[in-house]
C-alpha cells in the first residue's frame, strides 16, 4: 500500500505525527507555557493541512459534491474543538476573536497573499466564473447576520436584552443558508475545493484516506484541549491581549494553513479556483461553524456563545468583507488589490494588539 502513495504525502503524515507527539510530550512533561503553546499551534496547523489532503483524496471515491460536504464538515474540526474547550474555560473573547479572525484571515490575509503572489507572476488575475462573486456576496450577507445582533445591543433596542434567543434565531437562519448552499452544490455537482486544486499522481487507498481523517479528528480534539490549557498562561507571558491572540494566533493555527492551497493556485494562474477556495474557507466559518458553535454551547452548558461582539470587531468584520466584495465583484485583481487587503489585515490586527 505505501508504494501507491507519493513520498510527499508520507512526509506530511510523518511530520504531522511528529508534531502531535511533540505537543503530547511537552504537555505531559509539564513544559513551560510558551513551548507548549508553540508546539500545539504547529500540531494543529499540521492536522488542518493533513485533513485537507485526506479529504481531497476521498474525492477519488465519493465524487465531487459529496467530497465538498465532507470537507466542509471535517475541515473545521480543529477550530470547532478549540472554540468548545475555550468556552468551557470561560475564554469567550478568544472564541469570538478566533472565529472572526478565521474569516478575516481568509478574506484579507490569504486572499491578499494570493493576489500579490499571483499578480507578481501573471499581472492582472481574471476570474470570470460566477462562483467567486456568488461566495463574496453570500459572505457579505452572512456577516450582516453576525453584525446586526451587536448593533441591537449597542443601540439598546428591545432585542438587545434577548441576545441568547437572538443568537439562536440567527444560527438557525445561517444553517438554513448553509443547507441551501449544500443542496445547490449537490444539484450542480460542485465541490468545495476544485479537483484542480491538488492533483495527485497516486491516489490514496480508500481505507487510508478514511483512517487518516478519523485519526486526525481524534488528534484535533486532544491537541485542541492542550492548546486551550496553555493559552491563558502563554498570553500572560507574551503580554498580548486575549482578543489579539484569538484574532491572529488561534485563527491562523486552526484554519489558514490549509488554505495555502489558494495561494498556490493563484501562482499557477488558476484565479477562479484560488478565489473560490479562499472565500469558501471564510464562508464556511460564517454560515456553518459559528451557528453550530452557538447551538452546541447551549447544549453543553457553561458559557453560552452569542453574537454580541465588541463593536470595533463587528465594524472591522463588516468593512473587511465589504472591501473584499468590491475587490472581487468585477472579476479582476492585481498586486495592488492584494497589498490593500493585506494592509487592512495588518491595521486591524494592530488595533487589537492592545486589546
């Protein structure tokens, strides 16, 4: 069986296993918060990358649409586990910031890097397909559903006194949107990540792909628990705010590494696929991960997760997605557009450095 697998894939598995083993060793040996924090962050990034690889290999057996659904469900496991354990530890600010950071990290940082690197090689990138523009508009609509509860609370509207009930309603609405998107994907035979995103000379056996996904799911749960345990001590040692840690560090560790495929596609000149991959990563967090986490938080007890976030975070999210929509709606982007998106991400991250 190993003979049918590329050496690069075996190397990814080995590196991921080594990083998880390192994180486990440092956790159980009681190493300091910074080594534990760094090891867990690297392990989570490796797990997210390996989940993406294994899910893509399932496309050889399940078909494009079914693979897209599996990827949407499994690809966000590291972020979901981090958020659940963080809520149980009372780190609500970290959870809010990490989920918003996942959207911003994809929509601004990763997409900006894709435009910069793709534009540097090919000049103006053109993406004439309807999928990127549809995702950008749908992401803007989803973000409106996330921002409005904050406005209701800040403006002292009657709905602001019922933030938990409002959060549940918004979660259900977003899940209905997600269901509609999934139905359209199945009907049209689309998938989350196009087949051209990761072509392999040798397909993994079905049992291996399924086994890797199962092991990654267990590893994601364990490492996420260790990661959250070291989060507060590491934040205190580093002297950064919880919001900055969630917005940048946690978001990148749990999500952005897997979407490096979008940057590679832009470099290869496949702008349609690059924009679709990156925007879909942000969209899945907005319409699937956040609503699921809201409902799960009420079931598990502990600190409930609502959509009433700090106003500056809500404004940053809305303006960022609005800028992304404007940039992508004409189907053209270049290195200047990419630099602008990256610059906006840096400005937002800097604002939250102090809390």
